[in-house]
């Protein structure tokens, strides 16, 4: 329960205990101080909303007068008709709501209330911001608005003819006109490109300004603590919803001829399945939903385009392995009845397991030849370079969007502190830059305490997960179960822990109390990613780098805590098990996310439509249609980002074991773009448009993944696959002095890499019960490079082992340094901002200086000139009078 909810409950309990508390609340309402953005404090009289009946125009986006546009809608339940709560509670909520609406009107907003058509208990309060309010707050919020049309000539790309085949028809969605922009100032209104006041502020900007006001208007003061903001009123149940309106139905054009029908166009040309091959209309997405939503879909589309290159190369490497698997000598030896059929392998666990024949891994070895091939090595190196190209080219694309969407200087000028932060500002400090006093929610010591607690909490939960999953994966999964079963169990555990970690991350971030919304999201992003990193990737890291690596030999196995025997790889090998794990987690995650994103909202909306049987018989206004859609979560597109970045990790961190991962990601993302578009366009209320300069903390997270991916893929090839041992055998141990073959060959590899163990050396607690077919065998084989029994150094590592270790370490060092050097060169060669974008930025700064500053100087010179002329005339007149 949040602190705000606790405050509300405490207030309600106090009112139930004391009848006179209502008078106290009324006094508080009358003494409410309105925020200081050009408003009048100490309101003595409460203002009320205008009341109007529904005018039977279902597509109307205006008040009943048809002139004032609806910029936001508030929904509450009529307290006089709510019989589920006590009257004292209803009265208190009514007073707070009336005080809030009165202060909204005092801030210049205009309100019109209309009762619901379907449910007479619901009341919709429509909010309109007049021109004066829009201008005032546009200046307060430093919103950049058009100065003049962009006069820079654009050169078409050489591939423009090709990309035109996938673009949306310009006759359907017309390209947005480009402007040079500058932060709005009322004093220089004439310098801005205003052709029509009604469209100068587009609907998204209007809604953003109104939401800014709604988030900062007060509704009560208690114990000298101001309570304000629509979010608290929503949390306490005083309002049931607050949202901007969609401009039309998604599947039908509006009956209003002046309506742009942007939602309809987005559905038809963007969210509809038949548009899956088209490029996204990003300018319209940004215009309708705001920059924050637009940059997410821009990033997702760019990521998907880059995945197409990786998918082609990965598919080629997979086909190479598939076509050459029949020439895999070591797999042929495993399947040969005269070689693999005569090799009896030692049990892989105590007592419960028994001896087994090597030929049972025949099919697994054939599959392993597909993934554990030379093509996989080439692909791992390629992906190390690909991820750098992706991140560098995205920086260039992001810089273009920052300019085109006017977010270049957003963080420095436009972002304001969160209302939750402002409400806790009780300490006074001196700003080091301005040398002025400002209020903060905690002292420097208090901030250190909070940060220490938050960091400790994160690291406390991370080990808890690591210990839990390893124990489950090692001990609860029977050794005889297939790797598929183990992967499914692991995936179920991951989904359960996701729910827990989400709540923990949000709770820690709320306690940390970041200053701005960007700070809040970045802080939550880092915590959630750390939790999800451990949650999703720990099982893959365990299989790749720990499972079967520290088991010693059958006569002296390693036990954890002196009781649990360390787990060995499945008979098919750890690389194939890692491939299975990746396939199931990636596939299962994609299916589960689509169920959550598509099926659940659709079912909820379907149930809502079925419950409102009267809907088909009555004309429903636009605001009530939107109310019955699903609400947008407080974190917006956070979970979509998290889903894609986790996928990015699977595609890059473990790609050496599964070259088809980029192809699966590509197919998923092609659907993901349209699913997300369909979801927010048809199933959810319209998002509050928000500014965003970039993708936030996700950028450094992906950069960290890219660096880590080089290490993990090098180590997978070195320690998880058998590529290095095979190369060492081929070049050193297949020929003299260590081998018996005349020329380099892979023949004899299997026999050379399986050590011999005498079954009489088993300990009693681990000795298996031999099966009838075992016969009079006295030895068994196991995976390792050790001297046989009877040797002077029996069961110790042989010379082959040390050659392999040296080769593995050398390979890791060489591969890492080569890829890191290439990454550094690529990063240096590709500039973050293209020359074209730099020219546009310089041109805009020049125009801003010319229009806003030189025009002002011209006015000053003109005025000074008039004054000089007047002085000259007076002096001339005096001079003539004197001499006349």
C-alpha cells in the first residue's frame, strides 16, 4: 500500500470517529492554495463545472457548444448514488473532488460535466484548455513550436525507389510538414508560425499541457502538507479514470468531416495484419501518441531491420551445419556399432543411475554436428561486430529523430519534477548553480541512507534467486528426465519469479523517490533488468559454464555441502542442452507475452461489451466508448522495452550455441510491432502524450550486453562446445608423437577423449547396480582427459588435457581482442550524428537567433529611431527659435 493510500484511509477513519471532522475538511477546502503558475491564491468561493446533456453526437470531440475542444476527460462515480460506501466517506470525497475541480477552473481550465448514457452513477467531466492557458503553460513547459517551414533541401537516397515499395501511400497518410522550431514565448508570439490558433497546438500537445496542470493542482491541505495531483485522486478512488480522447473509432471514420481520423488511419495502415510488410508511419505515431511512444516503435522497427541481416547469416550457418552433418567423423564413430556400440559409459549419478551404451547418444550427436560446427564460430564473430553496428547506427537514427521531433534539448529545458517528489519536499538546501534556496525531500545524509538501502535490497534478492533456481534445476529435476522437461520447469519458475521481482523493483524505486519521471524510469529500468537478467539468464549461464565442469571422475565425484553430487551434462552434451534451453525459453516467452498483450485485453473488453447489453440500443458518446477500453499502465511501454531487451540478450549472449536465435527473434518482432500497435490502437485508452529524448537507460544496458556477449560466446565455443578439443586432436594428437595416424584426421577422436575407469574403484555409496547386459565388464568410460587405472598418475589429468586448456585460453584471448578491436574501429569510424543532421541543427539555431533575437533588436532600433527623431526635431526647433 502506498503512502498516499495510507493517508486517505487514515483520514477516512478519523472522519468516521469524529462528526465535526467534516467542518475541518471544509475549512481546508476553502483555504486550499492553488499552484502559482499565474493563478490566484486563497480562493474564497468554489467554482463548479458546467452541466450539459449528451447531444447525441457519438463522434463529437467538443463541448456541447461545438467550439471548445475536449482535451482531457475525468470520470467519477456520483457520491450521492454510491450506496456501497458510508455517507461520511462519500461526503469527504465529494469535498475533495469539488475543491480539485474548483482549482482547475481557477487555473483557467474549462469543465463540462455529462452523466453516463449506460450507467447513471458515472459522470464524465470534460476538460478544455483555452488559448491563453495553452500559451502560458507552453512557455512554462518550454514546448518547442514552429517558427517557419523547413527550407533545407533533402536529397533522396539511392535506395529510395526500393523503400517506396514498403512505405505507406502518401495519399492516405500525408507527410507531416517540417518546421524550424523554438521554445515558445508569449512575448514573441508574432515570431511563431501561427496560421490558425485552433490547430497551432495539436491535440497531443494540448493533452500534454492539460495533464501537466492536472498533476499539480491541489485539492486539500492537512497538517500543513499540501495534497495535489490527479494520480493521488485516482489511487484513492475519488476519480475512476483520467485520459485524453481517441479522435475516432478504430474501424470506422468519424462522422465529423473536420476530424482527421488519425486513429482509423493508424489501424488501417499500421496496426492491421495486412500492413505487416509496410514501414511504420512513425511521424503519425509520434503526432498521435507523443514522442515517447514514437521513439519506442522507431527503435523496435530499426532493431527488427538489423535483425534481418543477422537472421540471414545465422540461417546460412545453420544450413551449413545441416548439410555437412553427414561428414561428421566423430558422430559416425558414436553411431558405429563397432565403436560406439562397444563403449560402456559410467553412471552419471549415485546408485539411481546405471551404465549406458554410447550409441544411445547417436541422434544427439547428429544434431550437435549442426550447431557445433565451424560455421557457428564464424557466426559468433559476425554477431560481435553486428551488435556494434546496430548500436552505432541506432545512435545516428536516434539523433535524426531528436532533431525531427524537437527533443534535442528536452532534458535540459522541459522535464519537470514528479508530483510525488514535490509532495515530499520539506528540507531547504542551496542550489550550487543558482545559489538560490530550493526544497528537497531529504538531506544528503538521508539520500545516502536511501541509496544504501535500495542497493542492499537489490543485491539481497539477486543471490536468493541464484540459489533457488540452481537448487531446483539440480535436485528437483530427475536425472532421467529429458532436457526439454528441465527447460519447461525452468521456464515456469522464471514466469513465477517475474511477478515477485516486479513488485520488489517498484517498491524499492518508490522508496528511492527519484526527482523526475525520466530518473524514475531509469532507476526502475536498472533494477528490473538486473532481476530479469538473473531470472532469465541464470539457467543458461549455469548450463553453459558450470554444469558438468566440476565433477572430477566417477570414483571421486564432487559433492555440494558434502551431500549433493554435482550435476553432469546430459548424454548429448551441454551445448545441445543449452540450445534446447534457449529455444524453449525464447519460444515460451514469446507465446506467453502475446497471450498477456493480446488475449487478456481482448477478453476483458469483450466481457465489458457483453455486460453492457444496452450498448447496441443507445448512442454512446466518444468519451464513454473510450472509458470502457483498458487503462494504460503507469509504466507505459516499460514492459515492452524490457521484453525486447531480454530478447536482445538471448540473441547476442548465447548465439554461439543457437544460430537460429536471430531468425526466431525476427519473426517474433515482425509480429510484435503489429501486436503492440493493434493493442494500443484498439484495446487501450489513448496514452497521455509524453516527451522522450532517447530510449533512456536501455541504451547503456544494451551496450553492456554487447560487451559481455563477446566474452560469453568465446567461452561457449571454448568450454561448452567440443570445437577446441577436436581441433587439438586433429592438429596434435591424431599424428605422431601422440597419435598413430599418418596424416591429420578425426578418426579415433571418440576413443581418445573418453577416459577409462575401473568399476572396482567405485565408493560404496555411489556404486551402481549392474544390469544383466553389463556382463563381466571391469571398466567403463567417462568424459574427461585423465590417465587410465594402473598408470603411475592414474585418474590425474593427462597431457591432452593441458594442451586443450592452453588452446581454450588462447582462443578466448585472441577472439576477444580481435572482436574488441573491430568494435572500437567501427565505433570510431561511424559518427553518432550524421553530417546531414548537424547541418539541420545549425540551420535551426541560426534561424532561431535571427527570428527571435534580431527581430527583437529591429523593434528596439525602430523605437530608438523614433525617439532620436523626436529629440532632433525638438532640438532643431529650439535652435531656430533662439536665432529668430
